[in-house]
C-alpha cells in the first residue's frame, strides 16, 4: 500500500518538486512490489531530466533485469550510454533493441 501511495504521489509533485518526486519513486522501488517496470521507467526518465545519471542508470538496469527486451527501457539505456560516452553499452543496447523491434529506425542507424 505504501509503495502504491508513493508511486501515485510522485507524478503529482514532479512539476513543482522534481527531486522530491524522484525520492518518492526511489522509495517506492525499494519497497516490496514497488519496483515494477513502469515505476523504474518513470524514475529513470525523471533522473535523466535532472542529470542524475547514476540513478538513471540504476533504474534502467533494474527495469531491464525485470523486462530484458522492453523497447522503451532499451532505447533509454542506449541513449544514456551515448550521453555518457559508453559506446560499447550503447551498441549492445541497440543490438538488443533491434532483436526486440527489428524495424526500430534509431537502433538500426
């Protein structure tokens, strides 16, 4: 119940207090049943907008551990790897994305 409350509260406070929203997502993800792919995706996206790269990477890695071929997670992971200059990780994520979605234009480029 607490994880659900935190997950629902985070998007409500995000427009005014993005760092507080990020803390809510992280707290929810640390609770039993709180680390679902949607929560991890939202946490990674918000962390990225705040340039909290280690937290974005951790959220994406946790999301990909739960759903290894999730196309949004793979694309975001590849984008983050490119931003951080991790070319090997970016290429690996793009390859996995092409397996999950053979028509993905950015992964094929």
